[in-house]
C-alpha cells in the first residue's frame, strides 16, 4: 500500500514498502509471488482505499517475474525457482511478465470439459442435470476462456484436482483485476458460445425415429411388392 506513506502495512515497526525496496536493491530479479504481488489483487480492488499496487509499480529497472494466482500453484512456484537456479537465467516471459511455460495456455485450452463447451452442452444451474453430468461451466461464470494458468494440466495437491474438476468454474484468480471483473457467477458475454449440438439422447431418439420411419417405408414397399397383380400377370 502506498497510501499514507505506506503506513497501512507495517512490518517490524516500519512500512513494508521500505522493506521491499531494501530487499530488491541487490536482487538480480524479483519474483512477484501471487496475484497480490503481481497485480494488486483484493486490496487493490475498487475503491482501493490504501492505494495498494503490484511490485512492478514500486520496483523498476530490474526483471519482475510475475507468478500470479490466488494462490499460485506450488509446482509452478518451484519450477520458476528451479529455472533461475539451474539455468542462471530468467525464464522466457510473456508480454505481461509471466513465465510462458506455465502461463502460455488458457485454462480453457487444457480443460477436460472443453468437449462439452464445443458441443454447446452447458451447466445452467449448479443443481441441474448438466451439473451432474459434468458439462461445461461457462454459463455459470467460468473464466477459463480468459485466464492463463496451468490449473488444467498440473492441477492441485499433486495433480489430484482443481476447481473445475470439483464442479466450480474458474474465477480467473491469476488474471489482473479479477475482483472487479464482474460477478463470479455471471457468464462472460464476450465469448461466442457454440450453438447447441444434439446430445446423445437426442441423437439416439433421432436414430430410433429414422429407423422406425425406415421400417414403415420398408413395410409399405414389401406390402406393395407382395400385393397380387390385379392385371392377371
Ligand atoms: S468454459 Fe470453463 S468449464 Fe467450460 S471448457 Fe472452458 S474452462 Fe472448461
């Protein structure tokens, strides 16, 4: 927090701002752990009463490696440090300063529910049939299409699960300004939604109807063929 000369965050009797500047002074690079350090996160949300800012607004002139997430994935944090230590270099970063190897894909790109999105099969309410069948959570607010992170492939707790697998949409916690990016349970309006494709039940019904119609036609033709020729042939 920059407000009141940093007095909103005091560590050991001094503004944290002072500690940050001292710590960064001799650093080769600074890793901004989490969405607070990377973007400002909840305390920087409107109306931001303490004038909270991310690290790159305070520390300039040296690389800032952003590792956003609320919290970031443990394996991602480890991977960034390992890269620095093993290669003695900054990992390749995207235009926003995030390591590409972990933030190069959207949650949507690696989501196991993506086939349901493509098929236009969506959860409309958390207690509907689609929710029970594990359909896409986009219409109940999933931010996967606009969120860059590794949750879809690395997951959490040694790969055990992640929010979407637990039945809740991604809230986009690793993106800038996510607290002010609309209500979590409202769908994004900027993403085109595929038209609803027939589900397996509908396809099954259509096939059954077509088969029944075929049987009727076949029966009619057979009947006509077996009819005695009134012309006496
Ligand atoms: S919108 Fe969310 S639940 Fe649906 S496919 Fe994309 S990331 Fe997965």
